[in-house]
C-alpha cells in the first residue's frame, strides 16, 4: 500500500531521498554534475511530495514557482528497487494537482539525456519537449519539457 504526503523541504525523508538522487546524478553526469547541482538547492521548497510504500519513503518530487503562471518540477526521484510500480507518475500527478489548486497553468522541468527513464516518464505523462530555458540554454545534456495544466 502506498500513500503520498504534502510537505516542504525540511522533511527528513525528502532530504534523505534527495541525497540518494544527488549520488545517482553525480554518477551519471560525472564532471557536469557540479553545473547542475548549483540549481538544485532544496532550501525553501514549499511544495514537496513524498511517496511512502507502507511506512518506507520510496519517492519524492517538488515544484517551485518560476513565474506567475508557471512552476518548475524539481528533485524527482524513486528508489531503484521501487521503480516500475507507478510511483513516479502518481507523484507527478500529485504535484500537478497541487499546482492547479494554486492556480498555476504551466509546468516545466529539465532532465538529462543520461536519464532515459525520466524522459520516458515525462513523455508518458503528457509533457512535450521544449527549447531549453533559463540556465539550461545551450546545455547539450539537458532536455526541457512543458505541460499545460487543464482544470
């Protein structure tokens, strides 16, 4: 059985999952990890969702406000042994619903070309590839996505 909780970036389960995410990304991105890491602070994230299977935290994600109508999904991660169970899609759906509740209409995100499972997750959930935005403009390894939220 699984459950999702809404929280913020002070949640210890979120912090632990993000440390595992950062270790995974460091292994995948190698020398490029420092560039990405500077944009992934979890300080003051007020929109965090943690997924629990029984009482074990198995996945996390968050969003931060980019513009008056746009949020950016950040820090999506599922423990490897809990993948392919639908947790990431449920998590993404929960983040989108929370953004809708707060009247945001656009969700954007960035992932890396070395994360093919993430790219497939976002495509499967209705995200479209867009030109790289913000700090990701010109970054070869980055893939940016967008989804317009409907009521």
